[in-house]
C-alpha cells in the first residue's frame, strides 16, 4: 500500500430496508427515516438515510479493504445529497497519508443526485501492512 492508492469502488443499493434498519439500529427514530408520508409533509420526496448509517457504511468500506486487523481511529464525514430508496451509492477512496502504521483515507460517496458523503477515515493498519 502507498499514498495515492485507490480503493476499489463499492456499490451499495439504497433500499427502504437499509434506511429503516440503519435508523433503528442507531436509535434514530426521526420520522423522516422511516415514514414516507411524514417525510413528504416535511418537504422530502421520500425517507432518507441518516448520518449514522452512512458513517457505518464508510467505516465498513475502509475496514473491508484493509482487513480484519484494521482498527478505525477516526471517521470524519460530511453529508451532502440525501440517499433515497431506489438509488445506489458508490463509495470510492484513496490513501492520503501513511505514517507509523496508520493511514488516512479520503472517502467520497456519490448517488444519482450528487455527492452524498465526503470525509476522511483514520485507520491503524494490521501488522505488516496490507
């Protein structure tokens, strides 16, 4: 592994089940994450994914690449375009820095309407690197 290395893209289908399950798992009971009618009443065309689900998907993407010995140290993300059911989010990333067994990875997740998530993940690498 080296600075500038790109991770293979990961396509994640955005389903109602994923959105609702992620909200329930993270104890986010805001109606915009599970009730389409109330979401529409609040100006959204449908329910949408919460930030905690996105955070988990970003973390999974990075640790799946670096292996079971990798440890997340920091996930710093910012949301943009919402993830609605029926869309697909494509995560891409590149290694920004590597120092003393720790890598900083820049991550972008895009969907059909734009950038859903941008940010960085700091991960301690397994012994011996990847």
